[in-house]
C-alpha cells in the first residue's frame, strides 16, 4: 500500500509539472506524450484500483474487478523506464514483433495440428467414474461403461 501511494504521489507531481495532455512549455513534452509514461500511469492506475478493491471488498461485490489483481505483475515494468540499456533492449524486442508474425503464425498452425491429433487420439481414454452403490471399482473404458 505504501508503494502504491508513493507511486501515485509521483504520478501526480509529474502530471502537475509536465501537464497531462498539453502544456505551454516548448521544450518539455506532456506526461502522456511518452509511451513509457503511459505504461507507468496505467500500472499506477491498476495498483490504485486494486488497492480500492482490497479495502472495500465485501465478498461477491467487485467480483468482476478481481482480474485487476493479476495486473500487479506489470509493476516491475516501471524499472525499465529508469535504465536506458534495458529500455533499448525492450524497444528492440517490440520492434521485432512485427517481423515475427510469420513465425508465430506457422508455430500456431503446428500447435493446432497437434492439438487436433491429440483430441482425436485420446478422446474418452482418460474418463473415469466410481459407482457409489458398490465399493468395487470396475474397469471403465468409455463413458457408456460408467452409465450402464
């Protein structure tokens, strides 16, 4: 909670200093003009939403918003902004994504083929059931053997 509050204060100070979308300074870009600041702001926003959910959660309410807790994994991305070499590596990785789309498509097609083969080979082979009326477990080969 302390880190989230510190990051929120940092975000607020930067927005006040740089301006959110526009400013009157020619040599300083607004806060949301930088992609890294957008990522940083998104992570802080997710952390604040998660903090609010944890404080006011009463069981089933906010159940749909529990997915925001998984976004806490993005917090280490804030470190990338501080180190130029790490930022260079991440930018190069993102630049290669557009070139890798053919490799991803072929790999996905290969996985799909093996998934279809696996379903056709093993369908119903791992089905099991237990007869509650008798204590003896019988060998089950298909679902129909369990129903009979």
